[in-house]
């Protein structure tokens, strides 16, 4: 059975002397050959205003529109599922505050955390950071020697305990998703433990700033999705300046006047992150282009230009065999 009306973003226009044309959701124009069908009756059916009397020619055209993907049922606002409402936000308030406002307006329940507020990390003899697990999310995280306290590598179970006193979350609460926004490059190892969140059923979304550019990395929600380590490896492999890029990430860096997020820039970044989370939470269909979980977006803060780049996971490889003798 044909759907009830044109899909969102699809429109019909009458072209003088040439009949009807459809403007697709991607902005292309296609001619419509209506044959013996009445144009007015067709437009009425396509708009959803009326079903009209049965008509073989109209029904044929409607099936053609439906088969081409230009028809849809009456849209209904997707509700944010209860089990995915708890969203943990870390990082730059310039981004997390507008993001939290968008998430609340969409039905989520975001709560904020600071890395300094996280507890449960203790050093052990083998150079790893032992974690007292609350929800079974992780056993260990990389050592954090030599980095400031606010850049300490965090274990995923710590993320679930942050800000519980302020939010009223139960002591063993585990967030449905974690979002981390950095106002600067990502120090090596900072996100290693968080990269394991999708293995435990927690969605993982992040962004970071490098000068005037912000990288919005793909949301990872299941094992095999793109992690921050994968993005890092792919970017190094794609540039001839890999040594310079690695040195830039690891620092130290000398800079002049600081880069600050303008209100429009922060709003754009918050909207991109919120849209990713809404589509993940409601299982909304992807509108086209690069798949959301295989897409790295680069935002230029000077022009608010967004470019998309494909990115794939990096497969695990076997360790190099030891040298004989």
C-alpha cells in the first residue's frame, strides 16, 4: 500500500509549459510524466490532503513515488527511550552547557562531570591503573604518570559515578552515553579507557579542538565501531606530516592569543553532537551521505564550515614475533 504523503524535504512544482517536476530531498529536479492522470488530483494525494476516488493511473504514479522513496507516513515525533536518557557530559563548559540544553529539550537527562571529581583509580605495580569496578565496565586503564590531574586517563566505570550527588543518580548508575568535549588536542592515552565503553553497551561520543579546527568524531555504540584510537591512527596514516602531527598532539605547544568558542560556533558544535545522540537514541534512519558511525567531521571555527571525511576502524593485528636469539 502506498504511503500517505510526500516525504519530508520532497516537493512538487508546476513548471510552465513542462508539467510537474519533483525536487528531491537532495535538491535535484526530476520531471514527472503524469500521462492521463489529473495533475490536481495527483497533487492532492501527494500532499496528504485527500485520498480521493480509486484511480488506476493515480495509483500507478503513487506507487512509483513510493518505490523511489519519495513518500512517507505521517511523521511522528520520536520519544527519547527511558533506558537511553542518562547522558554523561565531560569537558569544556562552552560546549557541554549548550549541548545539555539541547538534550534536555529533546527528552534526555544529561549530567555533567569533571575528571577531578572521578574516584576509584589507584596505581598498581605493573604500571597499569587499577580500577575498583562498580558496574563491570573496565578492569584497567593506562598509567597517567607525567600528565596533569585534569588529563588523567579515566576508566569507564568511573564515568558512571561522576556527579551522582548533584544529579541524584543511584550509586551504581551507568550512563547510556558519554560525551567528552576537549578545548584542545587529545593527550596521548587520555581516551584509551573510554574507547572501551561501547564494548560494555555505553555509547561514546567526543570532539576536540586543534587551533581553529574542531574534530567531531563518530559516535561509537557497539564493538567494532570507530574509536578515538582508530581516528588517531587513520589521521597519522593519511598525512605526510605524521611526525609533526604526533608532536603537536603530545606537546608542548607554543601559541599566542587563545582561540575562543563564539556563541554561534558553540551552538553549531552542540547541535551536531545532539543530532548524533538523538539519532542513536531513537534509532532514526540515516538521511544519506557518509554513515554516522564512519564519519569524521571537521568544523572550521572561523567560517563555521563543516566537512565530512570517511573513517574506518583499524583492525587488530598480531604482535611482531620476537627476534631469534
